[in-house]
């Protein structure tokens, strides 16, 4: 048995002024053939799960093409054309295969194409037909469409946020494809959409935890293959934004609808529980100083590069400096210009710079600081977080600056913080710091919840702000809750 695997993943923040180009994909991943296996073998992600499970089943894996870029603005038409051609050419070149397993995102937007995933799945079908099983894993932040449901045999969403189950979803995708080829199952799907947008919500806390538990209870039923709660991606201004439930059953369409409707009703009942408690950076710092133990982690939700923000926002860092903190660290701010200046000046020097705030004014003005250059690195390390463990990353030239009692990590590539490795790279042990500031909405929790005395989210203006009234939505299907409090939810 031969099964093709591939990836095309991007979470598009249409409010970002940074267009997503070929160069941004190539910065992170643009692999062909055997390069796909080399990057993902022994890594806890979707393709890693597919590869390992195929080996266990005795399936020949045919790697096609894999591309990934960190969240940013709308994908240019030229970029998508190149991505689409690479993937389709690689699938066609694979010759006769028995099934296809892809990992996509679900919130990809291209110039002129609101539904990247639906478009690419339709193109794959046009290339290979509808007789070959096509199984897809998706991020739970996908904005799902009927076109995706129509074109795929099974859509499997991550259940967990942080996404520590990517590997398991890859295994599941390979299992279902294998069983389909063997004639052991015939997946059918139903999607129930809920007129609701929700802020980033970790799944080990209620209400998302409760909804997942309802999904997993249904999955105990013999014919329910998968039940996934898609949170949606609210920072995308297209019609099909919002929460959805997708259920995959073995040949029972009515059961799939029954299960999806049941879970969707639960989501609607709990809609008000998703509203977050919002603290400003200054309020979060004071709360941290009143808290016992260490480290106290303060995460800046509003400038999360994992959601398409610029990563050079200064709201939290400014508040930390103004608070005259001792034994505090911040990781990290994206500013390649300052990283280069520090490398030019060398360890032991002092530099006068304007740090951050270079992409736009929304995320804060640049910080005028005099900083001591403590250490310099090449920004390369291996992720140790349960999410994506084993992945090799490079943040380019990086520097540890010291301003008073605050250590500041500056990097040349934007990303959210997943684990403590970027700090360790610069000799910082977060376990002995009172306050650790970082940019991330939820993914950092996979590594930090086991070690933090407390986690305090803070919010301010930004492209991943938790307050949806901040955004000028023009294309959403309305009414939608909570923007429209009078919204009603009626099942068809």
C-alpha cells in the first residue's frame, strides 16, 4: 500500500499589513520529497505521526511537498499559485497511490480566495478523482466550510490547545486512510456551524475543556470515528468565520448530524463563559508582584506572532521597564535591526537604541533604552515543548540585553515563545526569575504550566487582541455573537 503525505499550512490574519509571500514560507518550510521525511521524522507533529504510523502498518509513505509559514497577512496570489503547483505536481508525480493524507490549517486566505483549504482540496480531487481516499488533519482554529467537507473523506481537527495532540491526529489520519483502502470503514461527515466567535481558549480549562469532554464521550460510540470542536480563527475577516463542530462517522450520516448538533448546542449554552478576564500590562505586573512563588509568567496575548501579529509590540515590555522590576526577563521581541547592532557592538558594550514598535503604532511606540549587551547567539535550538518536540528552529541573530533588572531577548525572526529554550540559549534560567514576560496566547502553556507558579494573561491593542470590538469587521456573516448580542442559534 502506498499513501501520499503532504502539508500546506497557514493561519491568515487578514488584519495584518504584512502580506504572506514565498519568502515567508521558505523561511520556515518549503520541502520536497525526501526533505519532508527528514524534517518530520521523529517530530511530534502531524506529518511525524503519519510517518511513524505508516511504518507500523507497513505502508509505503510517498512524501510530496510540505510548506508552512508563521501566521501573517493575506497570502499573495502568486505565492499561492506556487504552493498549489508544487503540491499538485508532487502528488501527480507520485504515480499510482492508494490514498492521500494531508495536513492543512483551515484558516488560510489568499488574495481573491477566502477558502484556501477548500480550493486546494478541490484541486487535488480534480487531479486524482474521488475514488482515492483523501484524509486531512486541521488546526482547531480553522474556519471550516462546506466545500472542505464536500471534497475530503475525513477532516480531523486537533482537540487540544496548546496543540500537543498534533502527532496523534497524524496517526489517526493514517489509520483512517489505511482502513478505507482495506475496505474496513466508509467515513461520512456532518458540520454544524455556530454563529459565534471566541477568543483563544486553552482546552485544559473550562469551557473548552467541557466541550472536548462531550466530544470524547461521543467518540466512545462504536460508529463515531471523530468529533472535533473547531474554535475558528477570529482574526480573519471573511464570511465563514466562527465555531463549528465536525463529526466523522462510519457510514452513518444521521448519527454524524445528531452528534454535531448535540455538541454545538453545548457550545452555545456556554458562549458567555468564553469571555476572558482582561488585565492591562500594568495591572498584570502588579498582580504578579502580589503573587507567591516563581516564576510568574505574564503572557502578552495581543501581540502573539502565532496569530499573525508583528512580534515587535512594546506594551508589556514598556510596562515592565516602567515598573523598575528586579529579576525579570522578557522573551522575546522581534527586531532584527537591534539584534544586528548588538552583534556589531559585541558582548560587554552598551548601546543606545529604539527597540521594537517598527511595524505599526498599534502595538506600541519604540522604546528608547540604554542597554548592556550580555550575550549573543545564532538563535538555533531544538524545541523541547510537548508541542512540536524535536523540531529544529532558528531565530537568526539573537541578543540578551539588560536594562536595569530586566533581561530582554531580541531576535531576528518573529515567533511566539513555545518553551524555555530561547532563554536557556542566553543563560537565563526562568525558574529563578520572579516575572517572565513573553509573547503568546496559549501555546506556551504546554511547557510553562508545569513550571510556573502562576500564569497571568494581559491584553492591549494588537492584531490578536482578545476584545473583538477592537476590529473593523466588514465581511463576517452577521449576526454573530458576541458582536451582536441578539444573535439566535437554531439548528436546521
